[in-house]
């Protein structure tokens, strides 16, 4: 017997539907959204050797579940969100149970029909988490600069910004606050907490940037990309982790398209 399984994943529970090769429902139910619980629910109801495909929609939890369930021996596929949504939206009543049924039937149609999503490796996901946190701190740093400069401007205190280091910006603000006190403007105690927060954000940003540089300097793909003028560690690592499977690309040379390794 061949089985096809659809998983409708939510943060707490996952609806599971198992159908056979003819599309008939064999078993359905729900379990906690944890790899061991999902595997246990499935293996207690059908033979794991008979499972052809297990499909789940691409969500924030899909990478984790896909990786862990694959390690447990389930033949996983990750379905493109738009296609899955359009297919299961044909159900008369939208429930987790019906969505799992729709995903199971979608998986049964075969890979020629499916639009699959490639799940990134754990190393790429970790690097992208680092890049996302760094980007958040960059925005936070810029926001604090704008906020602090905007606070003192109504008092006639113009703090020059631009491409300056954290220490230089802080010194300029402190100088402006000293000038304000000489003029009887008492805002130093109001601005200093934000200025201290700015200094801490810059320190943490420097640590994350150093981690990005270290990873990029040891990755052959990033090292190759950084030979291009204007490409630094952040851009190189962002590209490498976005593509993930970066061993080969279509590149244009000598008037024709051919396969070439980016790492060579």
C-alpha cells in the first residue's frame, strides 16, 4: 500500500491526513507540532516503508519540521505557499482538517505537478539568522541617530552625521549638550540614556559584523564573490545563504551559456 500524507502545521497542533494511491482517506487526526509527535502519530497508523511523500506548506516552522522529520526517515516535500493556498482554497469549509486533506491530495498528484520549495541547510539558516539580527541592529542604530539628532535640533544644536563611527557621533552629541547647558538648556539628562543605548547597539553591531566577516572569510563561495569590486562579506554571505545550493550556476561567457562552479 502506498500512502501520501498532508500536514497542516500551526504553532501548537498539526492536522494530519493520510490517503492511499486512489485518494481515499486512510487515517486523519492531529498531534502536537513536534517532529517526534508527528512521526509517532504517523508510524502508529501506517507502515513507514509504504509512505511515498509527506507534504507540508512553506511556513516559519517548515524548515525545522522538514529537517527533523527527514532525519527520522520520512520522505518530506515542502510545498510552495501560493500553489498550496490556491489548491486548498477550493475546499468548501476551511478548517485545519480540510487543509490537511487538501495537502495530502496535492502531494498525491506527483512532483511533475507540484511546485516544491528547497529547504535551506541548517548552516545557511544559522547564517541568515545572524544576518537578520545584524540588519535589525543597523536599522536600530540609524533610528537612534535620527532620534537623538532630531531631539536636539529644535534647540539650535545641529549634530553632523554621515559616515562617522559611533564614538565620533557620541562625542559630537556630548559637545552639543555641553553647549546647550552653557545656554541654560537642560536636556542632557534626557538625551544621555538614548546615547548610552546607541553606544551599546554599536558595540553589539560590531560583534555581529565580526562574526559575518569570519564566516565569509572561511567560505569558498564567499571568498570568490568578494573578489568582485564592491562585494563585501555581508553581501557575499547574503547571496550565498539565499542560494544555498551554490555549487553551480548558469553563467554567460564567450557568447554562450554553460555550467560553471562559482567556488572554482
